[in-house]
C-alpha cells in the first residue's frame, strides 16, 4: 500500500553497502539500504487517484528505488488546489504484485507499469464489488505508471525494481505449496509420493518455476522497451516461485 512520507529516504551506494556488510556490524537494522536507481525528473499516473493528491492527473517529482522500498517525493508544483498534502509515498515490494515495461504507442511514451495491492482503493474502482464477489481472495489495487526521460533510463528502472523485488518475496500461503498443486492435477500426494506432474517445469525443488519471463521469448538477448516485458530471471531458488 501507499505509505505517506515527507522526506527523502536514507540510503548508501551498493559499494558502500558491500563495504559495511563485509564485516559483522553491531546492528544490521542500522544499515541503510542500497540505492539501485534514482531519478529527479519523473512523472507518475496513479489510478484510481490517491485522495491526498487531489485531482492531479500527473505527479512530477523524484523517485528512489532502494533495496528496502520504492519512494516518491513530488515537486511543489505537482499538487492541485484540492490536494491535502505535499507528502510523497513509499511502497514495500511485496505490495507491488506486478511490474512490466509497457511499450510506446502512438499516443503514449513507453513507461513502467505496476499493479499495487492497496486496501484503501476499495470502492474506488468500477468493478470492485463484482470482483470481490467472484474471488474470495480479491484485494483492491491501484495502477502505477512511471514515465522517465529515455529508453535507457526506463530499462535501468525496470532492472533496479526487478532486483529489489527479488529480495522481498511474498510468503507462500498454505494453499500455494507444491503438494496442493499436485493434488489439483489429480491424486493424493500423501498416498502417491512419487507421482509426477503432467508437465515439465524447472527452477524449484521438484522442478517448479513460477517467475515471469520476457514478453518476447524468441529474443535471447537483453529485452528492450520496444517489445514490452515483465519481471525476468532476477530470482533464484524458491523465491522465483513466489509472487512479489
């Protein structure tokens, strides 16, 4: 969810973070997070809009992508007359359930697209009640679009967010373990421990792999903005099987 903040985050460079953690510190909680990306000239679109920003369609300001969270501080000119605060916000990575690069179109430049779980968005979307009735696990969400100046910056932002999100995997719920998936495809895992899944998957114990892949699977090189893409191979081990 979007947590209001009033000041820029505290951080260190990756090199400084590596130096600090090269020896056992007196307190791990006192170590500032490493900064992976910073941009002081971004524009954001949040849908549904956050009430604290009034009717502002686009928010201009600065973002910081640290290994702790995503941060945004607006410029003074961002707020509309009906805004209730000039504060920014932070987002913890488990709340960002999806992020992807949306390619440029005739009307819109390429941007970073995110879906953010946010209980405060309940009732602000047109289909909230219908979605909630159809899905007991439905969580209200907002869409976040981040516009930067260049394609190179957009790729850097995507890579930084992917790296940081991989450090904060969401806990698997009891119903999400591998045995429940085996049971879904038939059979009882307690009675048939050697039963194989009806498909081949790799990357997890027993072969499970749930990470997002590049939108253009035929391209073996570094994906670009033009093709659009989602989270790539930034996780290893069991974390890759979990959502953000």
